[in-house]
């Protein structure tokens, strides 16, 4: 009985490892696969909004590469997910419009759920834009839907 349990555990571990894990560099190289939206905010506002959205969605530390126009972060293990790695690019279109691209990847490719989807990021970003346009400061916690 113990042998069978050990064998099943070993097979599960092999499948888990073979599935691979996404890394921050995977996110950076996947920009072209991300989803993009254009927002009526300047690049500085978009940068701050992007960091806020990641924080609202429970991201860990945010690694900023402002000179290259992107930031990457991750989220840890939850009760339903092994976490995710995420990145956002802020590309100035003109003085009042910015294109924002986001990529999210499950840490473990076989994971059925993720801590944040790209559509969630853009939904939250749009909420934050509305707050900024009203002249209000961005709250520390995500607004209710």
C-alpha cells in the first residue's frame, strides 16, 4: 500500500514539474500575447493606476522598469491557485491617452485557476480611470463592483 502511494505521489510530482512554471521573464517575452486597451489618461497616471490595480488584486512586490515602460509582479499561492506572474506595459500615445498592455500567466501551467485574469486587470483599470477623472485619490482597497 505504501509503495502505491509513493508511486502515485512520484507520478504526480513528475507531471507537476513537467508542466513547467511561468517566470517573470516569460511574462516580459509574452507582451505581444497580452491584451491592450487605450485609456484617456496620461502616461504618469497610467503608471500609478497600473500599480494600484496590481495591489488591489493582491500582487506581491512590484518590480518597476519605468525606463523600459513596464512593470512585473506576482501573486502567491491561494486556496485555489498556485499564483501568477503578471506584467503591464504603459505606452504613451499622446499627452492625454495611453495604451496599456497586460500579461498574466499561471505559475503552474496545469493550474485550473489564476489569481488575476487580464480582463480583470482592464476592468479594474477602467474603474481607477473613472476615479481619477472625478478628481478623487485612488483608494487603498479596490472599489466594489
